[in-house]
C-alpha cells in the first residue's frame, strides 16, 4: 500500500511527489511513457539536450517558484529572442521596434504607431467576427498578413476567417527595441536539461515506467489511499461524453554531424502557410553548447485523434461544455485528485503547472 499513487511523471506529478515524499508519505509515480519528464523531457544527444516534445523555456515573475526550481537545478541566463521567417526575410519577435523597422523602415515609436493606426481604420465601426478581423483591429493588416495569418492557420488547421476572435484577443507588441520575448523577471533553461531537474525532484520516490494506469485502473485504485491523476480527464472516464478536442504536433528531428550551427538561433518561426512546419528549433542554442554537430527539430501541427499525443486544448464553447461534464464526474471520485494540463483541460506554462501542483498538495500535507 502507498499513501499516494501519482499517475504521470511530468512537472505536476513530480512536484506533488516531491512534496509528499518530503512530508514522509509513501509515494509511487507511474508513467505510461518510457521516461520521466512529460512533455518537458530532454534527451542527451552527445552533449546536446534535445527538447523531444517542443521547446520549453522557463519564465516567471513568481520568485517563490523560481527559487523552488533552482533548488533542483542551476538555470542559465537564456533569453528567448525568436525570429520569424516570411518569404526568406527575417523579422524579430515579439513585435517591437526592430520588427517595425524591418517592415516599414520606421525608426521612432510615433512613426510606427501612425502606420498601425492607419491600417486599423479598415475595422472602424466593425465588431470582429473572426480571428482575422480581431488581429487587424489590434495590429493592422501588414503585421497580420506577414507574421500572424499563415502561422495561425497552420497551428489550428483552419482559415483565420473561420477561427473565433477570442483566440487572439490580445497581441503583445512593444514600442521599444527589445527582442526579449518574455517580459518576466526570471527566465532560463536548467543546465543539464529538464530531465535532470525532474530526476532530482523525484529522488527517493518509487517510479514505474511503461505502465498504463487506465488499463489497470480498478486494481491500482485499491493500492493507495489517494490517487493523483494527471492524464486526460475524458480518457479516465472512457470518453463517456465523447472526446475533448486538441491540436497535436508531429516532430521531425534531424542531426547534422558536420554542421556546428544550423540557423544561429534557438527558435525561428515560419509564418507562410505554404511552409508545412511552424518553426525550427536548434537545441544547442538553449544552453550555448559547443559541439561539432547540431540537432534541429521541425514542428508540424496536426489534427488530433484519439490515440495521438494531445498538446493544445481547443477551449471553445463546445469543448468547455463537454469538459464541465467530465469535471462534474471527477468531483464525485472520492479517492482521486485530478490535476495538470490534461486533467484540467487547460494550457499551462511551466511555472503555472508548478504553482497549481503546490496548491494541490498543500491541502494534503
């Protein structure tokens, strides 16, 4: 018997396991995959820590969370400064004065704002009915057509005119020459990769990999006082009301043995609809690692079907109604606690996952 069995060895599960173990509880973590770390898992490839499920860059304004993760691993000073490529021209992200100079040759915030305001006039008196109209209302047509339209349509697999406006209610842009994508006070990558960080969180905790909890659910429920479940909430209830919808991603990893530096930056987005991938990640730049080879990853957005890896929840009205039905069911599970992005059908940044896990476990200790 365990005090707690935690389903899922991602960040939410690892934080819960760490806190409960330190409080003297007997904890078992079971994981369907062959490794710990969830989607933050990094794989060591001859010194390059490859983000196998997409780039993960830690950023937060929460000092307590920053000190917490730094207690398990030292973080570097990586600053996320992505680029966007459109028709072989490069633009700085997020939208800032460097971007506006590249678009229009303007050098002052006033010049940039005048162009944006002029382009936004086409939406005067019009209530946005779709994402395209909402984006033009916020940043004008040039920024939308070059840097938003194609990327967004690839990401969601639909035309921008068929997507609801709420998806892009706010577009951050700044009138300074600042390419730091995040405005948070704390930012970095754990030296040695995220897998090492999560290994340290799970130190002393029993772990069982390659174990599908849902196939053994009835027997597992009797082996612990409480279960913390971080998997898909709809799958837990055998899709009783139908599956919740997600967008998925296919990753294409490429190794170049005779190239030290493939693209000169960690992240480059490709904003043309005709380019099938949304971005290319070059992993060594996250840690400024010096090797004779490099690893890149191309990310291809994909429709999600049951059995595929879920990444981005489609939090529209239809899916949120469905989620509430599952949430009502979960509230009736006396011995099971549901938490994390899949169990809560919610997009979380890493610091938000950790904060949610800490709040969850605080009521258990």
